[in-house]
C-alpha cells in the first residue's frame, strides 16, 4: 500500500499545494481540489480519485509516495554514504589571539578563561604549522590537488603583521614548490582598522582575499568599538575604500546584531551605494548571553537574511549564506555539512602550536586534540570521528524537518553552548533555513 514518504512535506502557495521531498528536493504541484490536507497528521492526506496513473507514477518516481519505510531508510543511507573519513582541506592560523577592538558581542573577549594570556606566533611555529597542514593534506594523494584554504584569524592578524607577511610569502613559496596545490586560497579575516596602502599592495600582489567585518551603517556597527569605547565605524569604512580603490578581493562579514536588523533599509543602502560591496555573508549572533537579544531575534534574523538577499541580488551582490542554499536546492542533493569543522575537514592552529577542530574555541582550547609537533591521524581521532558524522542526516530530531536537506547542521558551537551537546539541532539556524526554504519553494 502506498503512503507518503516521511521526508515529504506539503506547502500551501496561494491556491496550490506543493508536495516537497526534503531529501531529494523533488516537487509536485497540485490544485487544492486534488489533495485534501487534514488539520493534523498530513501523512494521511487524501489524493483525489481523479488523479490519473501517470501522476501517481510520477509521485512514486520522485519517492514522494513509497511502498514501505525501507525506501526512506535506503534513501537516507544513500546520502549518508557521501560522508567520507576526515580529510583536512582547511587550516585556520591564529598568529595572535590579541585584538585591538573590544566588540561588545565578542564571544572570545567576553568569555576568556582564567588561564588565558595574549600570545603571538613565531616564524618557526608558523613553518612547523604549515608543514603539519601539508602533511595532513598529503595523506590522501587523490585529494591533494583539490582546493585548499588557509585562513588567518584572530584576534586581529595585523597585530602580528611581520609574521603575517612572512606566512603569506611562505605559502606562496610552498605552492611554487608544489608542496601545496595551485588551488590554494589565502584569506585574512580582519576588522580592517590597521590596513594601510602598503599592506593592501602586499595582499594584492600575493592574491590574498580580505574579509572585513562590519555590521551595516553607523548605528548597526555601534557594537564594534575600541577598548576605550570609541566606535570604529569611520576607520573601517575608510580602510575598506582603500581596498576597493586598489581592486583587492574583498568579502564583507556582517554580524546580525539587533541594531543591524533594526536598521535594515539604512544598512542595505549603505552596503549597496556607499560601500559598493560585491560579496557579503551574514552571521547570526551566538547564543552566548553576552549581549541582550530581543525575544524575537531568531525569527527576525531569519527574515533579515531572505529580505537582504532579495534586495542585494537586484544589484548583483552575492550573499554567501543564501547562495549556498540556492546551489543545494538547484543541485538536488542534500547539504551534508554547513561548516568545515563538521565532517572533520579543518584544523585550527593556536599561536603556540596547539591544534583543534573548531576555530571558535581558540580561547578555551575545547576540542583541541593535539599539537603540530605530534603525529596526528584525523581519521583515527575520537573528536574528528564524532564530528565526521555531525550532520542532520544523523540527528534524529531533524528527520521530520522539511529543511533537513538544505540545512547542513548550523553551528556546532552554538548548539553546544546552548545544549551542552553537539548532537542537538541548532535551533537558531533551523529558523533561518526554514525561512530560506519557504522562499525558494515560492520563488521556484
């Protein structure tokens, strides 16, 4: 007897009902007269007897209708098979854990453990760390020539400018010597205020992508301040203009503070016409209790991302979070992971050489599993093996969510902060992805 797949979800759109399969992204559109949706228990919805066999066969082919639950289990397992053993393709280098700003929502600054101390990386430690990364990249010769990404994070990387310049030159030398693939990307994440024409020229010469953090117009960026409380907005904007004039590769990282959300129109105007940005990525605040967040923040942040995409896309401005979801939707294959820590695909190297799986734990060193001076086999490490499977495809609470295939799992650290487990859904991200899914279904 045929029944609806557990991964099938109905969406009402005007006078239409769309049956959507959350794993394979297949859809069938019906008139409301063709399907009867009960008040609850939609798994028992009734198909009109007037539907011909051709339509029924299409529902079966799309796996919206199934003969037994085994079909759902088999489909889920087929997508799980894409999860491979941990392989390191991304490295975060913390050449300093110090910062020249004191952003009000900064998780690291506001939650520093008692043992925290300011540290900077030496040239010797960087080279040892780079060799450590190269060794991991070479563990699978078939994957070695795939894209590799090295990210300088902080803290503020330009507080250790001498080592940063040395590190970038060293990476380019390694590429020239084929110790790293040609397709090796270098990214520096910065607040921007220490940039100068000389620094920008060096970055451009070495094909470095700069990610500058700014949260919108002046009011929206009011949380980005110096330790004395002075706002950094003016300096960030001035330095961004220098980068723009030099035609440097620039991404914008925007944290969705309550002020950013409240100043939607002004911030869109600012990004589009004042800064003339090309790329931006929106990041919701972590559930860390550092600043007061309105009760409706999660829903508002989700709506902000979709509305911002609609506005920015009209000006051919790319938004990374929405673009990733759109590509998944078009490709019709689930997004297994939303970040490189999930799947065990990255390392984060602290100033003195400790190595962890997630860069967000640089302060307390949680989930730091080794050092660059030890032999490390990711595919045998318990933390990496656990995070390898940290996907919605293995989280039972996600199975009945219409966005299970679009999601990727959100932020592991946000989940852990809130629930003390990495195996719970990231509820803030759930709302975002559901909002994005509704938009994609209605727009396509």
